[in-house]
C-alpha cells in the first residue's frame, strides 16, 4: 500500500483485516496482500493509453486467472464516488502504481515532522534519501524513482505523497489501471449500496449515510454497475440530517455526489473508461427480489 499506518506493510495490514472480520473464519478464504510484504511485488502490464503506458499491478492480481470484485459503493473526495472502478484501478495498483495515479510528482519530506530515525534512508531502494545539516531527511529527486517506499516506512508522517493530480486526470488514470487489471481475464463485479457514506471509507472516521440502503448490483461489466449505482443513489431520498442538507438545498433528482463534492466530476472517469473500452455506461436493470 502507498499509505502510511497499518496498511503500509503486509503484516500490519493482515492484522487489521483480521480485526475487522476479513479472515478465513468469516469469509472462508484467505486474505492476501497482492503487492507483497513491502509493496514492491508488482508486474508491469502494457496498455499504451493517454496517461499511462506501462501500469504497475500487484503481482498476485496480475497472475490471477479470474477477477471478482466485491465493492462498497460510497462517495469519495477525489473522484466523486468509489465503486468497482476505484477498487479495481486504485486498489489493484502496486505502491508505485498508486503513486503514479495520485500524483505527477514524487514524495516530499516534511522536515518539521522528521525525528531522524533513518527508516526512510534504510528503505529507499535508490539511496535517494540522506540527512541534511540539521539531521533531517531530504530527498535527492535526481535519484528518486517515486516508488513510495519512504511514505510507507515513515511512522511519523514526514514522508508524504503529493496529491497534485486534478480530479479529472486521477479518474482517467484509475480507468486506465482498471483496463490493465482486467486485461485478458474473465471478470465479475458486485457492488453493495449500503451505508453510503459521503466520503471514502478508507478513513477511520466518516459521516452518516446520505441515503437509505439501496441494494446490490452485479455485472460482468465494471462500468455499467458504477453508473447504475450513481443513478440509483441519485433517485433515492436523502437522509435528513446528513451532509446533503449541510451543503444547501438539493432539488429533487439532482446529483448528490456533485452536491457533496462540487469540484469533482465523477463522469470523467466513466466517460474515459467507456472511451478506452473498459465497459459501457448503458445498462439494463433487472430487479431480483
């Protein structure tokens, strides 16, 4: 994983998964961290698209014969919403792949938070990090390859990813990574529209749901269920007291995700995915009770 904290290495990540019910006892299958112990186990998949030519996918995902994605549909600050495409594209990218999607820049060092522990220096594969005259970590960008190892290894928040991509480009890069993940594979996608929070559920805190539980979508096309989920949530009544009301009056049928995150346009990702052949936004909704 790109992120620091308990998702920064496979051991802590597996412990967190176990504590939250993702284990063999509960789900009857093993939990595997696809890019290895430190996030370096990746394979390159060539796609030659507008933003990305060579993707970096977690090795276990790249080697899989079949992809079945199970997704929690919700709002998301950087992309408008998170569903199948976000889980496939961002979720299956290696640490370096996640950094490539999130940023056009390389990590930066917040020297005020540096405690001179040296763990980033030890873990940098290119020896791009050294101490300055104040014994604070500094990055030589001539050597830095943007792998994100320093971000993952720092326990003090000093090494940070620079999230400088416009939302439109981020959405389009996620679409291109999704194309790579599914390349030459059979795939199926299930999305749960339950506890639909306004922001990403990767945070340790979140706001209440914006609409009541809607249901579950399933499809062999990852684009169609994302679009169907958006349409179904926008057609659902808002929950009184949620952030929807805090953002001002919402007219009936208006786009709830744009209302919550007005600077982000979720259609960018789906339009790009459709353009490059990931799937289609056209769908037939078959209701099963």
